[in-house]
C-alpha cells in the first residue's frame, strides 16, 4: 500500500488549527473541507491527461484534458461528509457513492447501515473520504464492500491516521493508495487517535 503523508505547509497549518480543543463547529467544518481539497490536489497528481484540439480565440489549439476514467467520491457516513465538498471543489463532475458505517463504541467493530453507490462504480476511480483512520475497521469494511461491487481503482483520503489503522489497512488492502495530512502517534484505550482531533463526526455535526 502506498501511504503519502502530505507535508505541505498549508495542510500542516490547517490541521494544527483543527487540533485546538475549543474550536467551533463552523471552523472545524471549514477546515475539514479545506484540507480535503488540498489532499485531493495531491491525490490526483497522477491522473493521466490527453491532448485534444479545441477552437481557441485565435484558431485551433491543443490543450490537455483528464483522460479516461471518471471519479466517484465515497464519503463514509457521517464524518466523511465533512470532506466531500472539498473533493468536489476540484472534481465537480464526480458522482457520489455513500456508505454508512459507524464504529460500535464498546467493541470498536464497524457496523454497516447504509449503501447507495453509483451504478457503474466498477468503471470509476473511487476516492474514499473519512477524517479518521483509527483501528482501520470502518475503512476496511468500506473497501471490502466497494471491491465486492467491482471497484478496482481506489484512493483513500483521511485527515489523520493512526499507525495501527495503517497496518491493518495495509494487511487487508495492500493494493490501494492512501493520502493523509498526518500519521499520528497511537490509539488510546478507547480507540481514539492521539493526539488526533477527538470525535470528528461530533465536531463536524455539532453533536455532543
Ligand atoms: C469515526 C470515523 C471513522 C471511524 C474510524 O466514525 O469517522 O469512520 O470512526 O474508526 P476505526 O478506524 O476504528 O473504524 P464514527 O463511528 O464515530 O461515526 P460517525 O462518522 O457517525 O461519527
Ligand atoms: N473516530 C473519531 O472520530 N476519532 C478518533 O480518534 C477515532 C475514531
């Protein structure tokens, strides 16, 4: 599995702001989307382009356009919705496939509860978004599901990843690429990432 920790100063700065304990819902939500947009820029750097001829203001000219496969953004409910608009900012024509999975707070096991995927998902690059990769259970279950539906080309974007989650994801899905703003230190005994962001879903939705 290819893991890219994106060290761009804008990403590091914005992620630092997100770690502030007293951050407002509004600010956390804005920053989640901004960092997602910057991760998207990085994650799409290998998209192939092709030369096409168009009618320019002074006659025909050659320009580059993105070639081939189209994208589906896959937010993992709930918290993944907080990154969706950031991805769509750069890929506005992407279709959205939604997967609902929550983590049982006692067992930390992923519990799937919703799935609405685009019909031709097997022909698309899936960009899966979730702010937190903790034990990796939710992401692994999502990728299991996407592959079962025929998905072959998957990129994962997370704001913060724990080493434990990366290891588990690597074992389960060695063929995918992951982009993150930070590989943090570890999980605590409740499965929260340290230093982490706290409960990302609650912070994005203003619950709790
Ligand atoms: C959080 C987070 C991930 C998951 C990560 O979601 O957004 O989906 O936990 O943990 P894992 O790697 O150990 O599976 P949560 O279950 O809190 O649901 P929410 O998005 O509805 O808040
Ligand atoms: N889910 C979160 O929202 N935060 C964590 O640190 C771990 C799982």
